[in-house]
């Protein structure tokens, strides 16, 4: 019997309608379009404005898009994972709510949090359930409503982040498609450099913390940047070497969209042509857990069965890694 691998068999996505452009940001903080474009590659990002709607709204819409595109019966889904750094609420599972919203009545569900690596790590978890033979349909959703944790008076963060969601379905494959190898890492030293300090269990929210904006995301951009460039490039090289792949074997680099300069540095390190680098940061900014599925959704029609994809991500924690996956279908 041939070995069961875990393949992505469908993709869906959703971004909110409201577009926050660099020009609008110029009216909010001391910044300008030229600085943002040259330093990050971002032109605009989407923001979920409607009151009372959280990450589950983005996750549900993305999953529903996948269901509508494929005709998947939600009752056949075994497991729903919502990768997110911005759950709807403390204590209540965002995935449980999302699964119910899409009618995945026979599924169990849970959230997975690893900052900007949440979706990448989710790929590993979803694949393991499929490879073990335990489940047949695992829906992995990456969604974040970053705008709920951003201080729109802090130009170091508000120019980068946006809201969005993306979903993929993992199913068993007997042709050797899907996830081939992974190299995943974390280092807790990073939490000083990218975090929202108040509002968690170490520092429950206080009146003073709220007044000082210490519940918002803080980032030491330079330190995060340096670590992201080094580590994302490093893991991409490792995964290529380990699988005897040359740059000519690689069809696409699917890299977390945090800063175009970080993505370019990773591509340069593996000597990959710009045409093989998926990029949509200019439209959406950094959507944390949603960047990778949003890329897959944008490039889905260009992907061919057997294409070798190298995923890479880096995020808070620190967390980072790379995955080598063979694309399983022509759309
Ligand atoms: O997804 C999770 C991981 N996150 C990341 O990967 C983000 C990593 N970091 C970055 O992408 C970059 O560090 C930033 C985009 C956040 C900042 O870019 P940078 O090139 O590292 O800028 P910087 O912080 O070193 O600042 C350079 C200059 C400073 O001015 P001086 O001191 O040189 O006069 C800043 O005050 O640019 C100034 N500056 C700005 N100017 C206009 C900082 N932010 C802005 C701004 N608009 N928004």
C-alpha cells in the first residue's frame, strides 16, 4: 500500500471591504507613502470595521468561500483548526464558534497560536492528523483581526498590520503530493521584542495599562527584522538542502508577508528569481496567520499539480520555520 501524504485540495479566502491606504495613514500618524512603500512594500491593508465582529467572522467567511468554490459538505469535515493570534475572546474557542457557523457539525475544533507562524505550524498539525490516518478532512483556517490590537497612533506598527482570513482543506493523498518535509523552530527570548504585554495571564488588564496603551502590540522593529531575515532565509536553505532541491526545482516561494525586504532577502539567499516569489503584501500588509493562505488563494490558478512549494514564516515568540509541499491539483 502506498504511503498516505497530506495534500491541500482546496483554498478559500476573505478580506474585509474597508481599504486603509498609505494616504489615509498619512493623515493619522507622522508617516508618508514613500517611506512605507520603500521600507515595507505595503500600499494598503484591509480593516474589519463592523462592531462586534471578530476573527471568527473572517475565519467563517474564508471557510465559506472554500465551501462555495468546491461544494464541500461541511458535515464531512472532521476537524477545524483556527490558527490565530487574535482570538475572538479569552476562554471561548474561536474555532468552535467558526465550526458551528459553517455547519461543521461532526467536527471537533481548536485554536492554534504561534503568532505569525500560526498557519505554518497549523499545516504541520493538520498534516499529522491526515498522515496518521486518523482523519480524512481537516480544515485549516488562518485568520486575524489585527486592527483590534493596534494603536493607530503608533507609526511603528499601524502601517504594517491588516485584517484577513484564508482557509485550506487537507486530505489524504496516495500519489505522493502534499507535505514532504518541515523544519519548525521557536525561541522564547523573542517575546521582549514583539508582544502585547497587558491583557494576558502575566499582566491582566488594568486601568493604568489601558490608559498607557500597553494592551496594544509593541514591536522593536529592527530586532524583529534582523531575526526574521536571518532565520527565514536559514530554514529555507536547510529545507532545500535536506531534500536535495536546487532553486530550479522550486516552483514558488510562499513566504509570510511581513515586510517585502524580508521576503526578498529570503529569496536572494536561495537565489530564487522574483517571478517565483508569491507576493501580495502591497494589497493586504501583514495579516499574521492569514498571509500564507491569502497567497495561495491569489495564486491558485497559476499553481500546477506537482509544483514544489517552499513555505517560510517568522513571527513573535520568536517562532519560525519552513515547509516543503507538493501542490496536488490543477484548478
Ligand atoms: O510578522 C511578524 C514579524 N514582524 C516583522 O517581521 C516586522 C519586522 N520589522 C520591520 O519590518 C521594520 O523594522 C519596520 C518596517 C517596522 C521599520 O523599518 P526599519 O527600516 O527597521 O525602520 P527603523 O525602525 O529603523 O526606523 C528608521 C527611521 C527612524 O528615523 P531616524 O531615527 O532614522 O531619524 C524612524 O523614526 O524611520 C523612522 N520611522 C518612520 N518614518 C516614517 C519609523 N517608522 C516610520 C514610519 N513613517 N511609519
